[in-house]
C-alpha cells in the first residue's frame, strides 16, 4: 500500500508535463536570448508559455515574469510594492498572521528596514474578512498581501472582496496563490488582484519554476541582478523546459478543474466525516470555505510527528502541517494563529489530496489513522492525565 496525500507540499509531475519538459530539454536547448534560429525557437516556446499562462488568469502577457517558484515570486512582489510605496512616503503593510514563511520572513526583513507591518487575525475559522482589511488601511498603507488559500488548513480567503477594498483606497493588493491556482478559478481582473504568486510544482508541474503576475503600472524591483532577461526584471537564463511544462500543467489543471474537484471534494468530505469519529479531535479551518483537497485535524493527547511516522509505516505519506516546519519542534504558526494551544497544535495531521485518490484509499486512511491515534494514546502521559481528569480536555 502506498498512498501519497501530501499534495500541498508538492505534487507528482504529470506525464504530459514530463514529456514536454524532456522534449524541450533535448530539442529546444538554445538560449532564448540568442539571435540565431535555435535561440529564437526557445524564445518562441518561452513566449507561448507566457501567453498561455496570462490568458488563463486573464492577464496581459507583459504582466507575467517567470521566477524560480513561489518563494521568489512572493519576495519580489512584496519588496517591489513596499519600495514603490516608500518612494511616496508609504511604509505600512497589511498581511495576516498565517501567511507562508516566504511572505512572513520577507515582511520581517522589511520591518527591519523601517516598514510597519500589521498582521490581521484570521480567527478560529482561518479566514480574514474584507471589512477587517478595510479597517486596517491607513493613509500610508503601501501594500495588502493576503494568501488566496492557506497551505496548512486550506481555508480560502475572500480575495475578490479584499481586492475591491484595496482598489477603493488605491492600495496595491498581492496574493500568494500558490495553493489556489490550478485548483480554484482565478481571474485577476474580476478578483481585483494587482500581484499574484504561483508555483508549478503545486499543480503537477516541475519544481523550481513559478511566475509572478504584476499588473501594468506596478513596477518590479530585481531580486536577482544580472542580464536583461524577463524585460530586465529577473536576470538569469530562463528555465525554458520547466516553464513550458508549467504552462502545460496549468492548462491541464484548469481544463480539468471541475471534473477533478468533484472527485476530490467527495473524498475530502468522506475523510472529514470518518476522522471526526475519533474522540477528542477537531477539524482545523472552516468546514466549507476550504480547498477541495485539504483535510487538517488536531488529535488531543498525541504528537503529530509520531503519528506521521506510524502512518508512513502503513504506506501513508502525509504531513503535520507545512514542510517548512517539519524538523523543528515549534508548533505550526498557522495552528497557533487560529487559536490552537501548543499541546493541541502538536497533534496535527494534514492530508492533501489529488484526483488519483480512490474510495479504498479513503477507507484505509480512516482505519489507519483511527488505529494509530488509539495506539499512541494508549501510552501517552498527556492522554492519561486527560482521562484521569488531572488535565482538562480542550477538544
Ligand atoms: C509551496 C508554497 C510556497 C513556496 O513555493 P516554492 O515554489 O516551493 O518556493 C509559497 N506559498 C505557499 C502558500 C505555498 O504553498
């Protein structure tokens, strides 16, 4: 038995994307900046990918800059908007407490450079409201950055409404859409988005490839200096095979979104229902406004790490939260942001599904998690204290 349910960490490269990648690795090896024919052939592949991606999110191709992934796109977007604002005396930035570290750590750096950061509360359900964003906006607000969907608990933010508020006050709106793109419909015009980060490996494309959408009029600063690639906004020879494969994977994901989501949502709901039967557990994040493939639970009285290791023994590949925090003993900043106390936050499990999951997989996962949670509780000192009444149950 081998079930991969960690698609929020990364997805398997699709066969189609792999084929495209291999083709361009060998056939279209020219440098897109070279003027002779094979260079120009690579340039054509690059520009076709740019056009295809732009069309999918309803942007202009000149508004797409290719990057090495979501982290770089987040860094470039946030720094660009921050320095653009600073030139006009605006040094205030609004974000949320449960952003990806690519956003939070960039904001930390900017704080050190004199910017003032407001991190909005995301409440117990893991959702910030447009109203709260509006209340936080000031004369000197340069940027609002709110993720489209959270990578740990899957909650979907009211992006269109937040974008509308930003538009009303003339504040740049960036969204880290890495978890959403290819899984939820996105239209940068209708959704009032000025800047958007995306990463190919979260929608069955290759790792190390992503893009930043920046609306015309929002000037980008360079994170990487060098040659004049990407209209002078991102130096370095473009990853042509990766970019072509990303465009293919995104189109494939969007074309099949409805069909895939119908399957995934059914399995997600079955998993939530089955796992809810475990005593003293709780679903993390809003029950309905969540990504089709996200299941995230806390189980009281156990350690998430041990749960993962025992599930791995059973062939189930899952996560306790984000890949970035595994290996550290700190509980997830996302679970703390929605008000889980340390003890409870430690006992978390994230299952992130893709369309290949079967009913048998779902059944097996539910049985396995039930069995492992019961087993771990059987010798957990915390669980003993809870059962004996020495400690109060929280969940
Ligand atoms: C994965 C992820 C990133 C980082 O993307 P990389 O391409 O791995 O750098 C950023 N934000 C979110 C929400 C993510 O899930």
